[in-house]
C-alpha cells in the first residue's frame, strides 16, 4: 500500500471488514467517526482516492449526479460479474449469472455496445430485506 498512515489504515480496514458492501465517502467518514476514529472528512476522501489509484478499493458511480461509492477490492477479479445492491441494507452482492452474460452478449450483437460488468450495479431488495419487509 506504500506509505501508510493510521488514517489510511482505518479506511482500508473498515472497507476490508465490510467487503460485501459498498459505501459513499460520507458513510465511511460517519462510520469511522461513530466508532471513535480520529479522522477528518477530507482525509477520508483523499485516502479513498489513493486506495482506488492503488487498486485496493473499487469506485462505482451510483448514478446520482457525481455521487459514487467505494468497495474493498479483494484478490479475485471483480471485473467479470455483475453487482446487485440492496437499496434497504446496502449489501453488495457479486453474482455470476449465465443469463446476465447472455444479456451482455445480446447487447453487443444487437446494439453494438459492450457492457462493462465491473461497473454495472443493479439496484433492488435482497431476499433478507424482502423477508423483513424493509421496503
């Protein structure tokens, strides 16, 4: 990770301990501050961008203007599958799906467009939130 500060370790560890979810920079900041972490908002933003540059964290566009979210990038490739995000609990689900692969193939063949599945996030409700009726 190169030169490491206590703050960069806080951000990296937080995302690593929550690898199945992605967070906005504000959510990272609030969570760290809520847990007693001594870290500033600007530092969180700076550390997230540094981790993205180093390939340790992935950055997703949320589709809300310039908003984005971040997720720990583990060693297995995150570039060849789709992501499902629960709008209620924030859980990010990595999914290998032949149907979605066929959809990408259809889009390429019929529409001459290549889908980047590493940046594709489908939003909805996970089975647990549907069950708990967190709608």
